[in-house]
C-alpha cells in the first residue's frame, strides 16, 4: 500500500534558487492530500503530474503567505476545469473569510462545494478519519496561530502464506478473513487457525508534518514514534538567535527533536533563501540524527 510524500515546495518566505514556497502532496493508497499551498503550487502539481481534481482534502497550517497564497489560484483553476466533487479545506480561523473576499470581488461562484473545517491552534484534534487513515492536528508555537499535521495509517492486514493456504484447500473467499485474523472452520469442524496461515501484520506507518515553529517541548507528545517526520529547518544552528527571533527552528534542533521523539527518518525543509547550498544543513542534522534527508522538489519520499 503506497504511503509517500511529494515535495512541491521547500523554500521559506522568499522563493530562491528554483525553490518554491511550502507545499506537499501525501499519497496514501491513491488518496491524495495537499499540505499547505504556497505560491506556484498549481504549477508544481502540473509539473510533477498530479491532477488537482484528485485532491479532495487540503490542509493549511497557518496564514503566512508562503503557506497559503497559492490557494485562491488552485481553487479557481479547479473551478475552471469543471470540478464537481466536494473539496474539504482545513485551516485556521479567517481563511474562509479571505477566500470569500477573493471570490466576491472576482465574481467567482465555484461549481463545487468548498467545505471549510476550522482548525484549532490551542489543542490537538482529529480532523479527518476513514477506515484506512487518520489525520490529526497539533499546536505549534509560531508568531501567529499554527498547527502541524499527523497522518496515521490504520491497522494493517496480516500477510497470507498463499502456498500453505492453497495446500490446505482453504477457499479464496476466506482469504480476507484470514488476513483479518479470523480462523477458517471447515464444514467437518476442522479449524484452520489464521495465525498458522498468515504472518503478523506490519506495523502501521505515520507521517508527521511540523510547519513553522520555534523549538519547544509542547508539541513533542504528539509526534512520538513517527515513521517519517518533516520538520522545518530554516537556519543553520549558528543562527539560532535569529531562529528564536523569527519563531523558527535550526537543522540541528530538528535533528534533536527527531531523536528525542524516536522518529525513524527525518526530512528537512523550509530553507532560508540565504542558503544556496543545502549540504551544510544536512550535515549539521546528520551529526545528531543520521537518518536525515533533504527535501527535494519533485521527489517522492516513502513513509
């Protein structure tokens, strides 16, 4: 089952060096979710072959422009290409008002229903859940209200030992029940234990998105044991005072957070425009947390 993240933009406030403002696509088993929507997002979606009308849920972390100023254009283009299906938008208070003003004065009446879900920067919330995945928010500490997002995979199925199952003569119709841990009972009463014909289910995976924030201990309980954590790393640690002043995080701090919360892998992003060469940020983080990667636009990262 696919669980991947495509980086559309990884720059901070100023686009530089062919890096775009923040935006990502999460693909979970062909369910597409958009996280943040900086300027140029719709162009990046087109560039990397993502059809915008396949996106049904958009999550906006906060109302700094580099995280949402591409939204009006994207929503308008969805309208122009004939979208009919509902679109769910999750974001902070005021985002719906901003969009209403934009559409009012452009005399745009969307062809589809845009359903707004207001998020809270004061407490964690489950904002979306279906049979296979759950999306939660958690509060971050930035200059304005800001949330992170956590994607948790549902319980995974056990793996079938197909050769053993076929040899035992268990009907195909019962395969899914075996994967769910249900024993097969033959008409003569013989029991075929699911545990004998399957392997234990793999651990469920999780993706954590930490948007703009100063380093604090407040959000660490919500990001424990992530399979992959994306954490903003705007500055090198030599600029930690500047990071604190602007309510951002250094690459070193991001690595320390990944280590403290027992993450499997760390993905850096939200790079300051002052850095053309990103290797120093990577090396700084890897000195603390070796399983660190640089987010790269157009690249998929497996969760």
